C-alpha cells in the first residue's frame, strides 16, 4: 500500500511554477493524430493520465519522443484505431481518440471512459454531436465502436454544457466536409487552447472561448509548435493552500484571467490576492470568514475548485455552504474530512461547513484528483499526522506535488508497502 504522511504545517510560504494544463494536454495529444506531419508540444505535464495516453499512442502507432521540454508527436505511421478497452477505461479523456481518429480510419473501437470516482458522467452529448456529423455508434459489453464513411459538417446544439463533448466534436469536425457550428459549447480556456493548436496546424476554427464555435472543414493539417497553457486548477489549489494555512504563495507561469471566479471567491473569504501579468500572489492577513459557493461551468467557479476550497473553508470563521451544479454528488471528500473532525453536513446535494473546526490527523482516502489535494490541505491544518491513501488519484493530475509543497514548508512524505520513505 502506498500512502502519504502529512503533518501539521506552519503557514506555507514561497513560489511555485505552475505546470501545463492536464485537461488541455489530454485533448491536445490526441489532436495530433489529425495532422499529416509531426507536431511539437511544449509544457506537457508528466502525470499519470498523460502516461496512459502514451500507452494508447504506442498501440495505435502515434510516435511520441521526448526531447528536453518538448514532446515530438509523429502521426505519419498511425496503424489502427482499435484502442484497448482496459486502457481506455483507466481514464475519462480516452474518448478524445474517437474524434481524432474517425476521419483517418472510418471506424474507431474503444472502451468506455473511466477516471474519477464521484458519480456517473454520461457521454450522451458526445454521441449526439458525433451522430450529427454522420457517425454511427454500436455498443457492446466492454467497448463501443464509432463508424463514419464520411463526416459532414452540421449545426449542433448541445442540450447541456459539456467540456468533453465540445472537445470531441471539434476534433471530428475540423476535417469534416463543409461547415460545422456548435451552439451552447463549453467556454473553458482549454477549449481555446485546443482551437489555437488546431488553427496553427491549418484548421479554420472561430469563436472558441464563446458559446458558439464555427468550424470550416479542411483536407489536411500541417506541422507546428505549440505550448500548453498553464493549469488553472492547480494554480487555484495552491492559492487555497495559502488560505488554509494562513500563508503567502506566489504563482508563476499562470494566466490570472483564467482564475477570475476563483479569485473573486478567495477575496470574498478574506484572502488578499495580487495579480501580475503572469503571476498571482495569495496571502492571508486577517481571519477568513465563511462564504457561499456554487460550482458551475466556466466562467463560473469551477467544480474542480470546490474540493480544495472546502478544506480552506474549514479554517474560516462562520458557516459556509458549497453547491456543485456540475456534479451534485461530488462530496466524497467531505465524508473523509469528517474523519478528521470537520463535521460537514451534506443536505440536498449541498455541503454545509461549520467553520473553524479543530482537525486531528487520521487515515483518509482520496477518491479523485481534487479530493486528494483537498485532503492534503486538510492534513496540513490538522493536529498530528494525517495518512492519505488513494494517492494515485493525486498523481493523475499533479506533477511533482510533493516537491512543490515541501518547497513551501510542508512536511509530506510518501511511503510504499514496505514502509520506506520516497
């Protein structure tokens, strides 16, 4: 068994360089399959989910070479679109290979998406969007196939906002015949990042970052160099670490406007946030106070922020509430926090946090990426030692997180089954 040992921490202080975005990278890597020449990507984080993409890429013939900070992706020897169901089911974003491979191979076979354990995440918007372009789906026990002899542009109205479906349909539409218009599209910065890469490759995409995206199909895509945008979700978590411990943390390599909703809530809770061109400093100079948080789709407060925010709000004076409109059942972390003494109540898909609780270390389990960081932040504020299992979830999204936190003054150790320190 592998676990983290987290001890009570003094206020965290220092500077952290934010890595490339996990969610962007998981879309950009499959997107390179669309090209007819090699692509160079910079600033890709070397995390567990990316390693899984590498495994799938090797199976289908997408060559990936690492040279210093660059990944060189060569799609010229792609050999098939049959993706191992077990590998596909190990992480959610595997379904991007459908949109990326369908034009070249006419048929993609893939397992059902897996990933975080906090409730069912349907792919109905993916299915309806790709069907509108001409795809046909056949479902089996442990995998499904998607077929299209020819993809044709269409007007697609997403019934509900879906980041994943927006990505998948963009990937399929860039080489579809004719024009495609996406209505009620996701507006996340990572969607813009994908469009920027594809446009560098020769695609014609307009409106990314708004709720209406226009795509004119092209016949070929060329080589380019692209740098992945910084991970706003990791940046937000470090700001909340400063808030939870009463410290001062400066983030480098960050886009402040991508964290506008997060910064607004942190200031409302009493944090001091100072933004530069590509930096943010978060600090605490007085008592934090309770606030009400509603997580939604971008540009609203992100669902991936609500878990570390919950850990921070335990240290606030006064009651706080957290509602998640994207994944109403995403409160497994609260049950684990209660083992430390948080006394959070779940009422009608709302977490009620009493605030200023005295936490005491205990054994807890991370069930998804952000829950893991939430428990880590709670452990830093708990008396004694907190032991966190399920750390593979943290490793899915955070590169060098132990090194980064210890550089800020945290006392964190990784142990494996034979109790040796890592």
